[in-house]
C-alpha cells in the first residue's frame, strides 16, 4: 500500500485545497474498543442520518504536517502534542480518546502510504495531515454517540495565507468566536462554523481574515481567524494572549519556547489590549496551517493600526520563522522529542 513514485504537481504553487490522495487511515469505536484500524482507499464515509455529528456537532479534529528534509527523510513535528490536544477535545465532547501511540502510528501509516505526494524539499510545501473523530450511529437524543469513527487523511499544501511570509491586513470582528466557558480551547467544528460569517465579511472588505476580541468586553485580542496571535513589544518581549477561549496552538507554544531559549527573549502570555497596540513593534498569526503570517495592519472600527510594515516582515518575526521552519525541515537542531521520523521504503 505504498506508492514511492513522485507525482507530477506544481509543487511551488500549491494552495490550501483538499486533494483525494490514494490512502487514509480509519478506525471504528464500538462496544468500548477500536476495530478495523488501518489504511483504506475509499475517501467517502457512510453514516446513519441520526448520527450526533450531523445534529449536535459531536466531532473534533487536528491539523499538522509532514516535512520533506534535504536528505529525503520525512519529519513529523511534535505529533504527541497534537495527540494530547485531541484527547482534551474528546474529553470535552465526551468522546473516546485516541491513545497517543495509535494516533502517531496512524500519521506514520498515512504519510508513508502517500509519500509520493510529499512536496520536495525547498519548495516550501508540506503534506498536511487532518486527523478527525466523529460521533455516529442510530441516535437522535441529545447525548453522546455510542459509536465513533477516527480517521486521518492527507493532502499536499502550500501557504495558507496568500503571499506566504508577506504582511497582510486583518479586521476586528464584530462577532465572538467562542465563549470563555464554552469550547474555545477545543478543536471542534462549531468554533469554525461560527467563524464563517465574520471571516466572509473580512474577505469582502479586502482583509485576509478577522481578529476576534474577548467575548466579555471586546477590548482584548484573542485569535486571528483560525490562528493564534503573537506580538513583539518595542522593548523586545514576545507576548501572546491568554484566555480560556483560545485554542492552545502547538505552533504558538513552540514559538514561546524558541523565543526564550533560542533567541534569548523574554516571553509572556498576557492580555493584549486593542487600545495599547502602539506597544507592539511587530505582530503575527501563527498555527500549523498558517505557520507564521505577519500582520501588517489591523482595522479596529474607524482606526487602522500598522505594526512593523504593510509590506515588509519584521526582523524578529523573520528570525522566529526561520528558527521554526528550520527545525521542521531538519535544517536546524530541534529540542529533544520535537521531531519524529517517518520510516519510508
């Protein structure tokens, strides 16, 4: 079940679009245990019309990537952290947890089986991996499903935001992404469904996406579309919002570590007030899909605030990007346990 031939794609111009690759991993939960775990070729799934995922949104997912290194090997970046976050999402929605070993093994199987679709080193492309779990079965009452499907599929991708490491502008949303005691810290579909309308408003006004403010006072930055926010203060500190409704990004916590240990910066998770944006010399969005996307300007009501530049990447943001991607693609030494190699043929 492994195709080692490289497919013919325009590797340098990949977007972020679904592609039906030959293989995906699938497992079924029933009667208290996982069944039929392994690779399948069918990209379609059949579920009962009463499935809780359809009516009540009982489902969660993850996002991560596989990276082709210069020597041809393939890296996974901190997959244990994605496994842990998915387990927390499952706990929040009363779903069975996928053990870390099973989660990482599923990723390795999918990457190995679809290795022909891993973008070559130097193109900037990666193989995006989407693990997900949904509640299924004959059920219509508002209670957890008795059966579940866990699956992982993949697709080659380029930059999530057009232009890659180029500053783009964002709009403050008039809508809330999630409540403080809701599901904001979990990677569940409802959070993203709620973002479609404000995101569409931002796009129609010419912005890359919207920035969500805290749901209580609308005075503090929380998230940037589906990514986390970070800023570099004028005195050189790496800051990022702290809130119970923010999804804990693996990329953000990796940047916090790298800023402190590799760049010698002071770091802090703290409140980031929109009336104190002048304190920030640089700003950006970060996440698995976005990696790092510099924020050029931020529209808040009638005010438009420019951080470092609308056209140039800030120097600290560039250093963090180079440090992070250098580790992911195997060009720079990684902290212990951050890189997991995928065995290939």
